[in-house]
C-alpha cells in the first residue's frame, strides 16, 4: 500500500514539474549541452524569441547565438561545473534577426546518461523599462530610492561580467572600433605580462601583435583582430604570435568576434589561448618524421647500391695470387687497413684496383658500414657536385626531390673514388674541403652537414704529370696520396695467370667438367694481357662457351717465342703503338658499344646483354650510351 501511495505521489510530482515548465511565466529552455541541442521550450520562451516551438526543438543552441561560441562555451561549462550559473553576456537572435539582451540563469538537471541544463531567461530591456518607468513615477513623487535601485542593477550586471572574465582560463580582451583596448581579463595579463592598466585605452596591435614570428612587420590593416570590426565577420586564426612585455613571443590561436550595438559593429572581443607547448610538440614530431624519412631514404639508397654491387662480376672472396707482387700488395693492405689514412691505388685498367679497395675496407674497423663506389669517369660533368654531395628539391632543373650524395651515404664507412683523375678541376677544391674539414653542403642548401668518411682513390693516370699540367690540384694530390698502393699488371705476375684462369673457369664455366690443361696454361702465360685481369676473365668465359668435347677453345692473338721469366717485366718487341686522338677514341668506343648492342640484339642489361659482354656495369653503359648519343631500339635517346 505504501509503495502504491509513493508511486502515485511521484507521478503527481512529475506532473507538477511538467506543468511548472509548461505554464511558467518565465521563459525557459531545456538544453542538451553535449549535443548542442534545444530539447524543448515553454510557450513563454517561444513568445520571447519569436520562434515556433517545433522549430526551436530543431535548433542548435550555438545557432541561436551566432558568433558567440566562446562566451556560450564559458557559460555552459560554468553551469555544468557549479550546478547553477547566470550571465547576461549572451545575446540570442530574435526570429526577426534583432539581438535580444537577456539574462540567463542555468541549472543542471541530472539525467540517467547525461546532464541537461534548464535555462531561464529574463528580458533585460523590458526590466530596464520597468525600472525607468518606476523611477519616473517615483521622481514625479519626489522619490530617490528607485534610482538607487536602478544603479545597483547595472552595478550587478557589470560585476557579473567581471566574474566571467576572471573565471575564464583563456585570455580575453576587447577593442573598440578605433582599435583601442576596452578591457583585459586576468588570464590575458598572465599570458602577455602586461597589466590591464597598461593596455586599456591604447591601441593593442602595436603592443602585442606588431611583428610576425619571423621578424616581418605586421601592418594593422592586415590584422584579423581589427578585421572583425571592419567586416563584421568572425575571424579564427592559428599559427601566429603575440609578444609579451619582455619581448618574447607566445604562439597563440585566437578568435576575434565582432560586437554589435543596435546592428552597428562597435568593436570586437578576442579570446585566445597559449599553444606554444603544442606547437613545440608538433615541431618535434615533424622533425622526427623528417629524420625517419631521411633515414628511410638513406637505407633505400644503400639497399639499391648494395644490390647493384652484388651484380658486379668481380671476385668478392679476396685477392688471388701467389706472386711476390701480390704478397707485397697484401702486406700493404694489412698495414694500412686499421688506420684512417687516405689510400691512392694506381695501376692500369683491369688490374683489380677495386678489389684492393674492398680488401682494405673489409680489414678495417669500418667493415660494418658500406663501401660506396663512385666511378668518376661515368658521371656527367654538370652532375659531379650533386653526385658527391646530394641536392635539395628545386636546386636545379630536374631536382624533383631531395637526394643524398655519395659522401653522406658513405658516412661512417669508406668511399672509393675510381678514376679520381676524371674529377673536374672546379670540384676538386670542394672535395679537398670535405677531406680537410669533414663537412659539406648539399647543392641548393645552406645547412652544413658533418661527415666521417675514409677515402680510397684509384687511377690509371699519372697524377704527378696531371698536376704539372695544371689539370689536378697539387694539394688534393698530396691529401689523397697518403699511402700509395700499386696494382701490378698481369704481365708482371705471370705465375698467377693459371690460378686466376682456373678460378674464373670454376666460377663461370657453363660445363662443370671443363678443366684448364697445361698447354692452355702455357698459352695463357705467353700472352701480354693488355687488358689485364679483366681481359683474362673475358677470355676464359668465351673459351668455356666455345668448348667442345670437354676441351677449352682459348682464342688469343698469335704469340711467338718463349715466355719471359716469371715475374720479369715484359719488354714489347713490336713497334710503338699508334696514338689515337680523343675524337678517335670516342669513335672507337662508340663503334665497340654499337657492335656489342648488335651482337646482343639490342639487349642492354641482364644475362647476355651488352653490359655483360663489355664487362661494365649496366649503369655505366647507360651513361655512355647517353653521352655518345646512341639511340635505343626505338630510335629514341637514352634517358
């Protein structure tokens, strides 16, 4: 029975509450602040606002207070935090478009899943008219007390505004239509270091907003804060700085909202917050992402480079030979490898200079970092600097992205400059600077980068003569020639020829039963090998392809006479060879490459391609095809 009575009483109370809302004299709105929705409005509210009740139920709270979102957020949060709060800083729009001066009293209504707000509204203009009428009547009666009551009302309104301004965590200040400050809240004073007394009545732009973060002047006619009371629109800005009293910048985001009086814009209120920590975190994140991109690019380049190196048909297992010349070279490698000294490897083409460089690198403390090889003879003159030091996007035509140079790629490892005598004279000074100071700049970039590289150079030229002729810097020569190593030509270590031939036969033979006979070894030893080890490798591969019935067919120019003694320098008996001009050499190279392309049916890369037949890297052949202007199979120039 008691339960039934209690249920009846609760139902009765709920009905009374609903009736109080429905028939209340005071205008009331039921709000869902989380969804920014007006859930219901009583008839008094509909009359005050001039809207149909069904339309109000479909209206957002922020839409009713257009351009006043910061103040609306401050009020709503204060109601939710304190349980009840009031303000007269909000001016909703009447259905006719005119702003209404109202006093809001908000109360939290607890719900099952979310808190609602009951908003009671009072018309300040109507209240003022009542007070004025009452004051006029009292005045007619000689009364003064009512005027005092009116004055207290406006004092209360001013006090409420001050409470809101002081409670807000964001910096808030106002400016009039002349750009002069009208008020400053305590949060703005703390963030800017200026007191309200120092700012009120003065133009605030020259004080806190006069300069961009990079030092450029910020004219007041470009200021979005002032623009709010010039164009009557709300301006939201992120990524600018205000200047503190001590001259330091503070990164801010702000909203400048125009203030209207009877439809006329009379100023603006600015709400801002300090976002310096967020910006610093963003900059650190961007820097970290840039570093990740740089490392990823470097790893990609290293991987591509190492994959290319794997395809190079050289002996990766070491230097082969038992001659005294080879033993001397190995002793030199053992001596210089543990140091960081620059090494100059000299010798004819095809003698294995790169193999010596690899042996030095593998025996050094840098073996865990890559050996980066640069063929200086294959780089176009205008691309040397970019190849060595890299470039940034837009540094020159065709620079579509940042590129890491070979020096940066070899950082911590070894850089092998093959055919170092081909480096243009104008670039040799920059190369010398990197070797002396250990730093460089990418093309098109002012940032200086440090690098730790061990340099090994190789050449088949007489660099001393190049220095005397003015084609090679003397200071660079001495810097590179700290520890010279000579790569001995094959004709001066003939006892190694059978060992090398058997090695190439074992690693390259197409038929596993092929063996090098004593006659083959004698025939090979009698030949002078002007192309050195590279020519021997090609001869053995060709002999293996042409082999019949298990016997090699070694195709060599006719040799006569007994072989010279082992290890003795060979003295040629033929006449002095004809000397070709540069144009003749270029024509000869072009004819040789075109013959290789014809023999390979135009195939350039891969097994059976022209690069393999010529025994050069595919990238080197591509560069020479472009330099010599040799067209591809479709008659187009090589890229």
